[in-house]
C-alpha cells in the first residue's frame, strides 16, 4: 500500500492497474515455508476487508481488462454508484504493442504453435465475448 506522504499533494486521482490485487486482496498474508500467500478479502468474513477508495483529498480509481472485475461486488466502499464507467477494450494495435513489450522484456515465453493451445485461446475469447454480450 502506498503511504499518503509519498503521493504528491497535487495528485487528485490515482489509477491502479492491478485492480484485483489492490481492492480484493487484503493486507493480510499467510506465510508458508517457502512462500507467502495473500489472503483474499472474501476469506475474511468478520471484517470488511475491501480497501476504501476515498482518502483525505483524493479518490483512487482502477481499470482492468479482466472479465473477473465484472464479478466483483459493484458497490466498493465509499464509491458513488455512477463512478464505474465502461470503456472499450483495447484494439488490435494496442494488443500487438503490449505483446511485443512483454516478449521483448522476457516477461512471457514465446511458445510454439499448437492446435490445442490455439483452441484454448479461441474458447476463452468466445467465453469473454459471451460474457460481454450477456452482461
């Protein structure tokens, strides 16, 4: 979490790219022998673990291209009902630029073509399109 004294005072709106991590994972962690697992807010039933988006003099916003965001609760704490806006998803040029960046930075591995993997991607794309058409 970003301490308030590290954010410039002239900043009035902060956008968080990692929407799911910022708002749905609590500040608590479960420690294991070799790893540390963040605890999801829905696992903490005794408290309201969702982080507030309102601060003293600014509001924290978020955006995500994930379909999981639509399944989150619509009324995050301290947020007006009309604060959520739908924007179109990225176009083909933006997707190409992002893929090129990830490959160049070696954040993802280049995989060999296979019909099975392509079928999975196509299925996930169809599921996403179905969710957008219905919801």
